């Protein structure tokens, strides 16, 4: 199956990056968002990020204008997906919202179209069960910032077919990404491994094992990580980290995933990390 015509639902942080890479690699993209301001700001962000790639000599100016020409926008799912091969959903991480979107995509996208979700923690098998085509539902878990990060976790739900998996992995390779196939278990591989490390670093802060910058220094210098776990947690958002740990804890039922009380306390206080100006570190 060739994937040429695409749509991305949700034009936020991830959606604009996914639209960017699809358009830059020759796919037509309809970027869909209920909020017209989000669409305008996504288009500006994509143009700015393409400019940066031109400035660094990574792409030609003509590739930038061709990519922008391939992107159109829509505020209505039904109107934006009627002739696509693939839809990538990137709306907020709320189960009911995803269920509603996948119901609409199933009703309006062509019968043979693949429906992918960029979810970080919701079961692909569950999302597939919201549709009449679970064999064509798959996870395409990109990483932020999408134009820069080369990993895509390709998540196979219980009913996902080999043909769907092959089509999506092939597309990811065309986008110059590294697709890694993973099974549909909570947190997939990335968050299953990352979040306990972040949580443990937060326990170290709570128990006074070391100051936050010293914990990050141990992990950057000692483990050769490019960024310490607390800096990374601030970057991801402490509310997002808490939510993913709660999913791991609930769905795997193991107390090793219990969120650190200090993480809860900071989220309750609104210290959500970089986006709030305050997390484990302070930001201007
Ligand atoms: P975001 O809040 O930046 O963007 C979400 C967009 O969806 C907003 O523009 C919003 O207007 C739009 N939206 C809301 N309801 C809609 C609807 N009914 N129809 C169409 N658009 C709608 O969110 P994000 O950070 O881009 O995250 C999107 C998804 O990607 C989530 O599932 C998240 O877990 C996942 N994810 C996020 C990251 C990250 O680092 N931000 C990384 C990997 C995966």
C-alpha cells in the first residue's frame, strides 16, 4: 500500500511537526484542528522551522515552498479525510476525545485508509476497538521535536494487520525516521523505561539524596545522557509525566510505577516544568 495523501488531526506541538515531515517528504497533508488559531499558528511554526532547515543548508529553498504548497488546513474532520490513505491523530491525550475522533475518522475516511494515533499512553487495541477497522489502526509514536527526532515507535495493537504495520513502517523510513516495532502494552517501550527513571530521580530529590542539578550531572556525565532526567521531565511537562506514571501504575498494577509524592505536589502547585516557567528548575 502506498501512502501519498495524508491528514493530521490536531495541529498542536506534535501535529505541526508530523505535518512538516510528511509534507517535506512529498506527501499531501490536510492539517485539521477545531481551533482556527491553532491552524494559523501551526502553519507559521512549520514555515519558521522549514526556514531554519534552509538556513542550516539541510534543505533547499524550493523544497520549503514545495512542502508548504502540499499543506492545506481544515476545521472539520469529515471534510478533511475523504480522500486520504493515512490519518495521523495528534489531539490531546484524553480517551473520550480519541474515541470520538476515531469514530468520525472511521465514518469519513476511505475504507482502505490507515488510521494512526500518536498517543503516548492510550492502548492502540482500545482505540482500534472504537472503529470497524481495527486491523488498520496502529500507533505512530513520534518524538518531540518531530522534524529533529528520528525515532518512531510503531505500535501494533492486538488486531493490527501485517499489511498496516508494513505500510506505516515503510512510510516512517521514507520520512527518514527509524521505525521500531513494539507491542501494545502500557507506555510502549519509551515511556515504560523512561518514566521510572524520571520518577526515581524525583524520589532522590524528595529524600534529599542530592540537589536537582547534581542528580542531572550524575546522569549526564556518568551515564552519557545528553540531558539529565529532571531537565527532561521539565521539558516533557511534569503533568504529562504524572499522567503517564498513573497509566503505568493502573494498567500494570505494579507499585514500582507509583508516582513520587513530590511529583504530585509540584503538579498540584502548577509547577509543571518549562512551559510554566518553574519545575525542578526555573525558566525565564
Ligand atoms: P497539543 O495540546 O499541543 O495539541 C493538540 C491540538 O489538538 C490542539 O491544537 C487542539 O486545538 C487540537 N484539538 C483538540 N480537540 C480537537 C478535535 N476534536 N479535533 C481536532 N483537533 C483538536 O498536544 P500535543 O502535545 O501535540 O499532543 C498530542 C498527542 O501526541 C497526545 O496524544 C500526546 O500524548 C502525544 N505525544 C505528545 C508528545 C509531546 O512531547 N508533546 C510526544 C509524543 C506524543
